[in-house]
């Protein structure tokens, strides 16, 4: 049914967004003693039920391709490229957010807050590492790149679907100041899913990204008072340029071997494709909620 294919993904996005927002407001009060456990529970609540609802709503007119079947024969092909690509995207997304903060006049304290509020705060250990670095990428990718990307792709073709999934990912995770970084990462992960026809490269890339932020979080907690930002930024620029070069070399190899899939064309014009996906009550509620959150924050 057409209405299900257009309205249901937006409603599930709205449900996930509300759960994240409500749980975030009460996080310190409810999980002050067990923040690591709180992270795991919030991820479960925010992403597993919407994914399950979309999965169970499938019928002959609404089919999703989660791409979660493991393909061991493709592992040697995508593993090396994904690691390099994920590192380059992680460095780029961090630098993009950093530039946005600097342009808006943020100081070192504000920039430190950009990092420390994105993870486990000052709590480190096996459970927090497992929740942030391993568990979160799996459930988030199954929802955003498994269910949502697939639902977009049925109606809008590959390019539009990649951009839309990136925008949804950024809206679920970011604010206006930290929007560009998640947008870049979200589009990159969607591209990996389509290029290798599997969700596992995106999960691997997301794990690498979260591990990177987890390490930064730890370093900021230890050394923020020493004025490390100018050195840290310079190191990130160098690492980004290095991993970008390695990624482009690896991409050239993939092209020569014919491993890259061609993008599916839009079944209609780009504007009609976007309209079919986002101009409906579900997405209107989701986007409106994001705007209200930004205004009230």
C-alpha cells in the first residue's frame, strides 16, 4: 500500500526521535549511577521497536531489503576499503563540526562540550565501550541504513535515498552546530551499504567512527586543560589527508576490478522522488519536532 510505504517510515523516525529526546532529558536523573547501562537501554528503546515495526509491516507492496545476510566471500573486498573510508569520514565529520563551532564563535570549553556530550561523559569501562562502540552502531544501522534506506530506495532511487538517509541520521543525532558531521557520516554509510549490497560495511564504519569519538572523549577528559586543541586539530587534518589519499587509491582499485555497483536511477524526477518520501504526515511530524527542539534548546 502506497500510504504505508510513505507514511510509516516517517512515523517510525518520529518515534525514535521522541524516545531519544525524552530519554536524553531524564538521563542524568535515571541513570546517574549506571550511565553505561543507560546508553544501552536508550539505544534499545529508540531503534529496536521502530525497526521491528517496519520489518513486521512488510507485505507484497511494501518490501524492505535490510541486507543483513553475511557474505564471507565479499569480506576481503570490502574490509580494507571500509576501514580506510571510515577513518577518512570520521576525521572529516569531526573537522566539519569543529569548523561550524569555530565559525559560530565557540571557545575551547564549548568545543570540548561538543565531544564530551556525545559519549559516556566521564564514565569509561567495558560496558560503556561495548554500548557506544559496538552496540549502538548495530541497532542504529539496522534502523537507518537497513529499514529506512531500503524504504527510500524503493521510491526514490539510490542517490536521493543516500542523501535522505544521511539527513535523517543527522537529525536524529545532531543539532544545528553538529549537523554537518553526522550528515557526512550518514551519507557515507548509506553509500557503503549500497556499494557492497550489505549492511555490515556500514556497521564496521560506524564502529570505527564511534571508537574514534570514544578515544577523543577520553583524551579531552584528561587533557582539555592543557590547551591541546590547536595541536589536535592539526593532527586531525594530517590524518584526514592521509586516509583520504589511501581511500582514493583503494577506490581506484575497486573501480578497476569492477566491484562498484551502478546507482539505481530515480523512477521519476528527483523532486517527485523527494516529495514521495518526505511530503507526508509522518515526516512532517518528525521534521517539525526537530525544528521545535532546535528552537527550544
